[in-house]
């Protein structure tokens, strides 16, 4: 019997006195507010009209008009690290999340495994009587733990959320998302042709989650972590929303920044003497860093007047698509806000709106119709993207604008996402609204605050003391500081110190000063002992226009020493600036045991790339045991990846066909020279790697792909496989269909196999030639 039982137990229940207290679930105090985090992705400081930008966002303006804007809010410059801080109140490095979740390394600060000693706000609130919902992007589970066999304690339901609907990785197609519902994959409720878009789907689900509980217990508060896909690449949206911005960006990114800054000053977000940052603060390409290494092209902006007419037309369309994407998502978020208002919940709901980092420069100086070229270390010439200009934003694209627009949407700051020492990467919008308790004001709050400060602020506002123990884990101290006082006091104190370490960069904010290293992220420079430290008085120089390192050498030395002290305290070392392809290919635990032979079945859910067989840079054979019942049998036997890159083995027009879609750019097709006859067969695609591709525009392994039907070779061609990943956790591996976006443009997904059946598919990476063990291969399958 519980020692907390205060009733009385007699022989007869009629003579006994019950006590329900020990058996009831936690109950929130009467009148406890709902809490909603609206987290935008890659939306720079100067993007939305409520922060002076050119993109119309009436829902965000509506929230701002009922609340308080913060003009000096900061993040970590990258998505997973900021999200970890937003949900725990600890620094990114203390969370082991000083990189994206897919790039884990075996060190405390970059393990991508958030310690259970760092409790999530969802874990705390659910123990205080809240319902807890996560809708949208997660990106806090190591990539190798996203498969169905994975330990799921680091999935949303393992970290205090009662319900989840969204995607686990860093990005997803807006048209063909890889969705998880609670702990299992699920298909989107419609197709793009039927009007599907992920933003509407997420808003539908957020409303559903709230409504499902409110009809049962109307007064129970909820916490909704509403983590939007916008405006992360791919920039997917209906054409009519992009077309609303025709003419808006025609003048180019340099000119539009003047108007954005003027509007920001009118709104009181920035001092009147704020200047615009220069187009390339550290010089044009050719500038060298440690040991004479050149400045990376990725992190430069091409002057507008240096562009050709076609390039200007392309870049303008990229900006139009992005703007339409943001406005459409804002419109869908508005439906959730409308629901809260119509149900009487809006006034007593604390809404926190932020972006997770600055605008993204991952499109490079030319932009790209396929963002995965960046992750494969492949540049995108503008002529390639021009071929796809009319497809930008649509289901056939995986597009991202160029660095010029990242710079503009971060007005007035230098640089963009990934730059942890510069305001373009770390300065972001922030809006807080609680109409029931916080008076609305049009005067932005100037206090320096950070994503790590949001959790302690919420705890203070709703009267919660962080627990000392949670789920049996002794809790580490909250590292953020509450800024609740500033919601009602314009002159409330600001935090004094904030530590930054990200992708090889270092920075420290202290009492209005920012010291940072001039070290491009993901550059591969190394030589950290040769880093040049810069110093900015950002309290009066928000755009970092004047480097005061030479004028204040003692301050620089003191701040560098302080950085190292905090690095030891917060797990800030080692530094890692390896480039994206190196990070992707680095050794780390696999989501599946390494073996020579992988078996997949037609009735299984799709397998995320980090939990599937890795074929990059090696020989492989894909073999399927099939029963062909009719001459018109057709459909996918095996597929991995999608429009951004992948490969697929399928039957079409009675011919066995293999397609390798190289980074969404070159569709390499091998087709059998004869029809496949009805009956039981082993059909195979064998790739024999013969060395590295010598084409600088088509990196990867070159070799011969041969198709077999049983023992007969029926087709062969030279192909090149891509150097890195197809799309990591999106567009997974599947059998009997092609989930999400199609690998090949010759069919419409899912293109399920019909007119026969599939026993299983075996992918062999032993390097043994198919012709040398064809008889053994047949023995793998249940064939007549």
C-alpha cells in the first residue's frame, strides 16, 4: 500500500474510506496557460515584414501586435543545436548537439545525444499536468537512430511528448515528406496532384491534437512544439504563392537591403546609426586563411551587377519561390491561431515565435535546383539551374536560393546560417505573446537574449521550479537565464555572457562585446591555433561594421581566455570544421549492423538512409526474387532516394530497367534488351566500381552497371554513382514501391509493382561478381 494513502482500510469496503490522491495523474494549477513554440527554420532576421523584411506574414504580425518583439535575440547559427537549447535551457555543447543530428562524433559536445540529465521542457510540463504535442521537424535524434529497429528514447515520445507528427531529420520535401506518426512511419494523406502540402498537413495535425484532448478535458493546458518546415530547403510551394512576389525582388539583393534596414529602423528594431554590412566582409574569393588555404567559394556573394540577365532572372525567381513558401506557411499557421481564438484559448496561451538560425547560404553563390549537390560537395553552375527555372518550388525540384538572398534576408548583418561568430548566423527574430498577462507593446525589447533562455523564462512565467530529478536522472543546472522581467519592463537587465562553438568557429558575447574567430564553417581549414580573433562592440555596432581587435588587444585576450574557460565547462572542444562531405562520410555508429548482405521485404516500411545499406563508392549487386504473372507486369522492385538523388530497379514496358539519378542532375538509365517473360526469376543490377570519376562536374565512383535476368546479362552501361548521401533520413529505401518522391522521371511514385509478386530483395556489397555466384543467388529466394 502507498505510504501516501490517507484513507482507511477495513475488512469490508463499505466500512472503508477511499483516498484517490496517490492514484491520480498530475494536474496543472487552475488557470495554467497553454504554451506554444512556433519555430521557423532558416528564416533570417530581415525576412518577414514584422521585422522589416519584404515577405508578407500577417499571422506573425498578428502575434506581434498582441505581444512583445525582441530585437536582440540570438541562436546557435544551426538548427539541431538551437532546437536542443530551446527545449532544454542548456547550451548546445552541453547538450552534445554542437552540430546537426546526422553528423554525430564520439565527443561530449558533438555526440548528438542529448543527456537525460538535461530534461526537456516537454518532460517537465507533462509531469505538471500538461498535454504535450510535437508537430513538424524534430532533428534531435542521431541519424543512425531513426530506423524502426532503433532505440526510441531519443525520439519525441521518448522525451516527454505524448503525440508526434512530423519528420525526424533535418529537412523533408514539402510535397513528398517522410512522416512519422508517434513512433511509426505513415504516408501523407494526399498527393501533390490532390493539393497536398506539408504546411497544411502540419497545421491540420496541430489543430487535431489540441482538439482531441480539449473535447475530453477542456481546462487541461497543453504544450505545442510547432516546428515548421519553412523556410528550410527545399523551398516548395504552390506556384500561385510564388507569383504573388513577381517584381518584388527584381532590383536585386544589394538594393533591397537598403529598404529593409530603413524599415527596421522605423520599427525600432535597430538604432538609427546602424550600417549595412559589406557584401563580402573578408574579401572576394582568393583570400587565404591559415597555411595559405583559400577562402571557400561557398561563403561569398556575387555582386548583382556582375550577373548576366539570365542569372538575374534565375536568382529573382529563387527569391520569389522562397517568399511564397514563407507566406503560405504563415497562412497555414494562421489557421492554428484562428482555432485557438475561436476555442477561447488564445488569450491564455503563451506563444513564443523564433527562427532557429539566420537565413541559409547552403545554396552557394549560384543557388541550386537541388540542395543535395551542396552536401555532396558538388557546385551548381547557373546554366544547370536555368534549365529547371520553371520547376523551382514544384515537386520535381529540391531548390535553394543563392547566398546573395541569404545576405539580404539577414539584413543588416554579415553572413548567414552556420556562422556562429556573426550576427547573420545568430541574430534572429523573436516574438512573445501572452495577452492574458503581458500587455502588448510596439516598442521592441533590446535585451540580449538567447535560445537557451527561453525554457527558464517559461518556467518563471508559469511558476515551475525545474526538478532536481526527472525520470530517475539527476538534473544538471539550467544554463539559460529567464528574461521574463523584460516582457513588462523595458529597462530590465539583460544577460551578460553567452558562449558559442560551432563547426570550427568560436565566439563569446560579454557585456555588449562579441569576440569571434574568422574561420569559415565546414571549411576544412584546421590550424585553429592560427585563427584570427575579431572584436565588435555589438551593443552599438549591431552589424559588426568595425573590428576593434587592434584597438582593444587586452579585451581580446581576456575574452579569448574566458572562451576557453567556458569551453571546458560546456564541452566546447574539440573543434570540428570538416566540410559537409567529410562529415557525411565520417565514421560513426551505423543504424544497421555492417554486413556483406542486406535483405529487404516488400511489406516493410521505408528504411532511412543512415539505417540502410551504403552503396556509395563501392561495388554492389541488387537482386530481387520475383514472380511475374502477366506480360504487362510493371512497377518498382527496389528504390532508394528520390528526386534529389537515388537509384531504382523496376519493370516498365516489359523491360527490366535500372536508373541511377546522380544528385538529381543526371538520370542514368540502363534498360534490358529483351522483354521479361512470365515466370519465376532472379533479376539483378550489378555495379562494378572501376575507379574515381575523372569528370570534375560529376564526382563519384565510375563503373559498369549490368542487368541480369536469371543467368543472362540483358543490358549494360557505364554510370557514375554519387560521392555522398542521397538525402539521409528522407526518401528511404523500400521494396515493391518508391515512397515519397520518385527516383526516375519515367514514372509517378509510388509506382507499386503489379502483375506479380516479390519474395524479397538482397543487396550484396561483398564485391563478389554476380556471374561467379548466380546459382547461390537463386538459392536466396523462394523460387520454383
